[in-house]
C-alpha cells in the first residue's frame, strides 16, 4: 500500500496500485471508448483502493492520470526502498519464531533486492548513473537500518501473523467495490483482529494523523464487511522515525468512512462521466510525475479516452420547484 508522508509517496510490493483492476478494456470496451495516449483501451474506474482514494482527495487530475490515462511514472528511491523493506519484513516470518532476528532480517535485504530487480526491471534505472555502486550501497544500507529499527518497535519472535500481504476485496451494499492489500493481520487467541501497516517514512505530525488513519479505517471497513468482525486495533509502524500509531476503531468510525467513500465514489463517477477532472495544486505537486501534462504547470492532458456525457438541458423553472421549496 502506499501513503504520502512528507510529500514522498511510499509504495511497496503490496502497493494497492497493484490491487487496482486493469483499466484496459480489450474486448469488453463499450461503444465510444477509445485508447489512452499509451495505446490501451480504457474503461471507467470500477473499484476503489486507499491509494487511489487518497489520490482523488489530493488532486482529481492526478487520479485521472493514474487510473484512466495510466500515464507511466518513474520509480523513486524512496518508494522502491519501501517495497524492498516490506518484502524483507514479510519474508522474515517464513523463519521459525526464534530465528527472526535483526541480523537475519538484514541478511535478507540483498536477496530481496535481486528479486525486486527481476520482477520490476525498471527499478534498475534508479542506479544507472552509479557505475561504482556507491549510491546503491548507501541506499541498501538505509534499507537495512529501517529493517533494524523495526526490532525496536515490534518483536517478531512473539508474533505469528494470520496473514501477510493479504489481498482483500469487499462489495458494499451500494455496489461499490473496495480493495487493497494489508501488510499484516494478527489474530489473538480470543479472536481479536489487529491490522498492521508498515511505513518506511516518518510518522505524521498529530494534525495529519487522521489522514494516515484513513487507509487503516478503509481496511477495517473491508475486514468488517468480509468477516463481520470489527478489528480491535489498527496499527501503523513508522520505521523512518521509530513511532507506532494505534487506533481502536468503533462501529461509528467504519460507518463514517463508508459514507465518506460513497461520497468520494460519487464524485469520481461524476468526473468520469463529464471528463471534468480538476487539478488541485498543493505543495505535493513537487512530487508529481505529471507536471508536463498538468495545466497548472503549462501542460496539456492527453485526449480524454472515455466517452463524455452530453450536457443535459437546464432544469426548467416551474411549479414543481416552487412546491419543493415551500
Ligand atoms: S502537478 Fe499537482 S495539480 Fe497537477 S496533476 Fe500533479 S498533483 Fe495535480
């Protein structure tokens, strides 16, 4: 999954982008749909993940570029390190409990980096200008330090996760489909569920904690819908700063996030049908790969690849309006 911490988008192998449905329509394309600038057929968004929900809240145009146009993005060192660290923490649980030590976890880093390069060859570009390997060595060292810090926050010899990198998908009564990948799920002997997410960035300042918890409440809602159990605890583990943020959700939290997601989905549907995706510039634009296509930076978006709803007639003034107002 992914979150923005201090402007840096953190992603890993469980990035919910991977959990997004393909936007390629292929033979299922409806009449009027056309190809994206990348030559693929596009279809309207069909589900929501925490990452993409956050994208839309940050900037609707960014959402369009990622979900509908599927514009390519360059890998970043921070996001790729996040992916690497997540895969190490996941794999460590393959070992018997007593062997889940910091030295063992650090020893997994080179092998997981090799695997990552095989599965996503584009990450090799990150170090293309580093023939001596010095920057790569520093970067791997930072990944090791993040892995090591985890042992000051949790004790994996005392944990037996019920799930790691768990893909989840649930459909709400409205038909809205929610999906994503949860880093770790712990289940106590009493049946209480804890959802855990690792972040390789720093913990947000208290005034931004609600934004960080949005993703966790999203997952809590999905788990509740799937298993009819409200998770007892949501836990964010910040390896960058050595902080743990926890929240114990109640039913009202999940109902609130469900209402929020419905409103968000309605706004996404409206933008999809009208083609009206507004840019919303913020300081996070500095991290956006799409400035060249963004009107806020003098760019032009690619041609919109989906059919646009024709504007309807203006609502007529008449007795019905007067009656409604009275
Ligand atoms: S540059 Fe900023 S306003 Fe433009 S698409 Fe990216 S996030 Fe949105």
